[in-house]
C-alpha cells in the first residue's frame, strides 16, 4: 500500500526542491555569464562574479535536502500506516 497525498497538496520538501532549482539556475546563468568573456576576448568579470557561480552547488545541496526530507516523510507515513 502506498501512501501519497493528493496531487494538489504540497509534500514535505517540495518547497526546498523548488527553491534549490531556482538557486541552481541562477548559479548556472552566472557561470555562463562569467565564462563568456573568456571566449569573447573581453575583460573578465571581477572575482565576486565568480563567487556567484558557487550558487550552482548551493542550489544542488538545497534540492538534495528537500529530496531527503521528502523521503523521510514518506518513510514515516509508511511506518504509521503499518502500525
């Protein structure tokens, strides 16, 4: 027996996964923007622009935390339904 909430109901961790995806996309866009001057033969961006690229990893970590939170909630729901 699987325990799943209705489709319109937010599950635990869904917000973290969405937020992590947004942060990852911002980091990916920053990476593309900071790499472009290397190929276009223009002046490179300052070092703080390169730091924004680290948002890709931060976004991935936030999304992973959301997935783990969702898995833990499903595990708890499965245990509760068996008892």
